[in-house]
C-alpha cells in the first residue's frame, strides 16, 4: 500500500494511488483551479467558463460524485425514449449531454442501447466516465467528447435521442440577469433539435424550482441558501417556452414520487460531511459560514434527539417528488 493509510472515505484512491491521485492532482493544477479546492460560496466567485458549469467546479466534485449519485429516473427515461422513438433500443444512437461520470450512459448500455456519445466540459468527470466505461469504449459503443454546452459539435440529424440529465441548471448563471430567461438553455434546446433526426426525442431530468423549494428535507435547513439558489432552476413555464422556440413538442412532464436526488437521501447527518455535500451543487452555492450554520443546526437537533423526526417532517419527496422527467419530440 506504499505506506499510505487506508481510509473508508476514499478507498479507491488509496488502492490505486499512482494512477488516480497523481493524475487528479495534475489535472487540478493544469486547469488552475487549486483555489477551488475549498468548495463553497461559488455564488461570490468566478468559475472559469472554459471548463466549468456556471457555478460548480466539477473537476473537484468528480472525486466524490459517485458516492451519492446514480442514474435517477432511468427506468422512466428508457421507457419513454423507446416508446417515442418507436425503435428497438439496440438501434438507438443516444447523445448524453453533460454526461458527468457516465451513470446514465452505463445504465442505458446495460439495457441494450446501441451507441452513446457522451459530452461534458469537465476533464475530471470525463476521466471518471472513461474509467467506468472502458470496456464499452473498446467495443465501440461509446464516444467521449470534451466540449462546453450549449453548443453541440455534431452535424444536423445525427442522433435518435438527446438527454440532459441534471445539467441544464448549470448552463446559465442566473444571478447575473435575475430574470426567468436562460439564454444558454434556450440555445441548448435549439441545438438538440438540430442534431436530432426527425421524430427524435429530447429527454430532460431536472428538479423544477417549485419542487425544490417545497420538497427535499436538506433544502429546508437554511432558508437563505435555498432562496438564493432557487432562481437557478427553471420553471415549468420556461421549459414549455424553450421547447416551443426550438420546435420540440412536449409529450410528457412527470414528477417522480419517492425517487430521491441522492443515493443516501435518508442519511440525515449528510450535510455535516463534505463527501455528501459534494454530490449536490446546492452546497457549492452556500458560503462557508452558511454551511457552518447548517452544521450547527444539525448538531443541535442531533443532541436534542429530534433530527430524524424534523427531516422526515420536512421532506416531500414522496408527495411532491424531487425529480421531474420531461420528454419532447422534434417536429
Ligand atoms: C449534476 S452533474 C450531472 C452529471 C450526469 N448527467 C448525471 O446526471 O449523473 C452536471 C454535469 O454537467 C456538466 N456541465 C455543467 N456545465 C456544463 C457545460 N456548460 N458544458 C458541458 N458540461 C457541463 C458538469 O461538468 C457535470 O458533469
């Protein structure tokens, strides 16, 4: 083990120190984001646009992302894309826009989808996806492309399906225009429409603004962070307008009940842990002082023995849902 102590938090890194840790350090330095190692308060800090979401440093987050995230709503997405393309999964060429570490692509390939082209702006997230999907890459079923959305660097009429999973809210920095307009999302919808074959399907998984504000227990812990973060998330009205402008016919908008955003949804001490917070960009928007306030609140409830009761009482994942799937077809 090279004299390096094992730890339950990062077992993978210690198992493969030379290849994984050293290449991550190199990447971090290369992209000059070492200042962002202390994630937090990104609403007050510039994130380099060339490699990033509008407010989250995914090269840093890639280290912990998979610990608490998976392909949420995949069964619904796969059923709809099969139904609306009216093609066998094996014949589909899917475009995974903002693919992250490749969780949705992996699940779709396991279901039998023929081919997936994956795009992300973060070299760290793509590196994780490559580790995960190397076998499929060798079989020619996946392609990785590093590119900044909203532009989609592909010819017209290339794909059967374009998926945006939990990515659209990263494209526009809302606080800069403070309206319900999201120019980059609007462009992304037009680009999706362009690269899709006629009758092709756009599939979006997202948390809608209303769902977020009323829904998940951990967003109720600090009202100020939640109020500031909320306008990043699109409204239903905006989505309808963006689809219409792009020539996409909205077919389904489904709130998935009892489907949590993070794998360890019921771990009520979660916000105390950096690894847990790293799986949700909400926490990158909070300042360090706000995160400390949240931690103090959790510790106080823990001490009083009321934490679980409070979290259950403030969670509406089973009645409101935390995730919405939106499906459209190109006219
Ligand atoms: C919340 S993660 C979702 C990852 C994956 N779709 C999933 O659901 O597991 C958001 C992803 O979008 C990527 N992303 C954010 N802004 C982007 C942009 N402008 N261009 C390309 N990728 C972007 C991030 O790097 C990150 O991998």
